[in-house]
C-alpha cells in the first residue's frame, strides 16, 4: 500500500526528475524554432505541485496529497504538455478520493480517469504523443493489478509500459520518424513516472540538481510582483492559512485591500494563500488567523530589496483582483514585446499577460489577469496554439464568465480585437471575432535554435526560418530576404491589408527597407493593398506578417 507521505514524496521526486532532464526533453522538439519547449513547460508545471506538497505533513493521507497536487498542477499548467500533465494528475485526485492508502488497483483506476480526461480535453487527439504513452500505461496497469495488486508491482508495469509506448511513437507519427526522435511529451511523462518509482521502490527522492545559472521556479510569484514601480508599502507579506471554519476568503481579501495593495488571495478548499504589500504585516496575519491555523509565512522589506537590487529596475506591476461589473465585457490577451503590449492595450485589452513563444504563461497567470478585469464577461486571446489549453483551464476556475477565443497568432488576436462590436451581444461577438481571426494568414521569420532535420532538409543553428501559418516553407541566410520572399508567397490578388510587425532584434532602418520591398511587390499584384508597419518589439521573431 502507498501512504500519503510516499505519494507526496513520489510526486516531488517526479518534479525533480523532469527538472533535471528539462533540456534533453526540450531538444526532442521537432521544430527548431526557439519556444517554451515541452521539457520546460512540464518542469514548471510540476514545480507548482512540488511547492504545495512540500508544505504537507507526513500524516497526510493519499486523498489530501492527490487533491493538493491536482489543484496546484491545474493552476500552474503551462503549454499543452503541462495542461495534459495536470489532467492526468487530476485523475489521481478523483481516483484516490476518500482513501488513506492506495493499492495497485487504486493507482490503475486513477491513471485511467486522468487519461480519459486528457483525451476529452484535446480537440483532435493525436496518437504518437504523450496521450498514447499515458493511455498504454493505464491499460497495462489495469491488467497488472489483476495479476498482482501490490502498488509497487503495478507502478513498475506503468513505467515499463509507458517506456515501451514511447518507443512506438515514431511509428505512429511519421514526422517523428523522419526526425529520428521520440515524442517529447511522452518522454517527459516517462521521466516523471520513473522519478516517482524511486520513492515507491527505494524510498529515495530524486535530488534536483540545479544547472549553472538556473534558479528554482516560484510558481506563486509568477503572478505577483516583488514590488511596484512606486513602492507605496514597505513589506511584501505572504502566508498560508489552513482553513478551520466557514468564513469567506472574500472577507479577508476585502480587509487586506484596506491596509495595502497588490492583494492576491487564492482560496483552495483547505488552505488560503495570501500575498499583500502593506505597512502593517502583523494586522494582515492576524486577520488571516481568524480563518484558521497559520502554516507558513514570509515577510520581506521591499525598500531594502529595491535599494540592493543592482540596476534598480522594478518588476512588473502586480495584478489585484477586482469585483466583476455586471453587463461589462473585458479583454485579456497574451503577448510579448512593448509595442504589441501597448497595441493590445490601445485596442481595449485591460491586461496583457506577458508571454508567447518563448515563455508560455500558466493557467494561474491568465486567471489572475481575468480576475483583475472589472467585467462580468472576459474574452481571452491566447495568440499562440500552445497557450489555448492553459487558457481554457481558467474557465471553470474564474468567478466570472470567461470566453477563450482560440487565436493561434498575434495577427489573429489583433484582428479579433478590431472586429469587436460593442453594440452586439457577447455570443455574437465571440463568433464574429473568431471568424475574422480565421481569415488572417500569418507569417513568421525567426531563427533555428538548434541543428535539426525537417522534412529531409538539414537545418543549421542560427539559420533563418520562414513559416507560413505554422509551417516551415523555406530557410534563408538573411531576415530581410526571408520576409520579402515570404510576403511574395502570401500576397494574393484578393489581398486588402498587410501588417508587418518587426521585433526587438530588427532596426527601424531594416523594417523600413522590408516595408518598401513588400509594398513594391504588393503594388504589382493589386495597387489597392494597404501595408502597415508596426514596431512590436517582440523577442524571437524578426518579423511577423499578416495578410488579409
């Protein structure tokens, strides 16, 4: 039988294992574009659970452990792989309900529940991915527990079956076979399972070995800044209260807002997690104690931190939850780059979550932005295909209606915002905004982050890549040549608008040269085509181009 403390340590061990192997898993990504990457997303997702589980006592039962892990993973999920991982562990929360200890059949049932949820969450499940690895492991676990119901035996079969399924992924996905790799998400899951087995089998938690320059990820601080641009309150106060009564967390939040700012209160069934900037931390903690027992706290002097911070640059401004205003519609977008963030703000987005290709924000990051928007309905524009699932996970967690428009690119998000009609209803707007987004053709010019082979073509690190609607169409040596050639491919006779967005690594002179070349090409096709140049300041991409 598996005790609660063993399950707790096993998940922590799994989190450490994927953290140690993050970079090798990242390297399995087929596309050589610089992005958030599977290993990084899975590691950061698991780290959210690790942080919560480290607070649990040794006498916690498996139900408590599974619930804590599932809640933290849900909020900390990053990227599609992180969301799928969170859904798998949510199965543990449901399958181990009301249990003090777990046997092999319990583990098999829990994994099967998680697999079912993961498949249902993906619009078009693809075999040869993490889904296949998890499904095969769950099927073999079901069979194993009829032979031997010991938890260790069943978990060993789960690990073995997952690794065997991983080896079949290139046969199920031809693109993996051509690249000579296995699925990255499946590999990450196998690493996590083996990390957990270390505890189940030997009682040993895999140690997290920090690489040079790496720091531990603090999932909670990803949604709250260390200090504001102007420090109005001295003490950054964080604490966790174990709930012992039915008092509403909203009452605590309301009080904290009277004695400070940057208030974040996360009510998670059994605990209340608090962050506040205040001059009277004692009053904040005293108010928290009315709700139950204090199980951890930290108070830091932000003025001293700011004084000793080196370059003195402030962190991003924290988000504070506000009450929804009935009948009001708000907008949250995901983008990176000062120009793009400002542009989405000008178009009506109350909050722009920093992120995109290089760093996928978590579900909790998106949820915090939703709760900071004073609207009864909030439209969320992920603007990246790897962020859509994380945004959708925020829907049931929010205290107001959330509508996720599945925009896959920045141009799609901009077009959707431009298509919003304040006179139309919410449902009508949702349909029309996404229809407008779907009509946008998007091109990207970036660089290869590593040597690779794609569709039989060898790609060298640093080579310029041109992508049209997510597909690699050619490589080049120079970004200007690449964007000019890409635009030529994308412009059609019925094209009306072209928007060229240039990034932080592109100079104004280079951007003007690119626009002139594109305008020249456009005039040959249709003299009525309008070309707009925007300084997006985005990382990773030299140019983003939209053609409508």
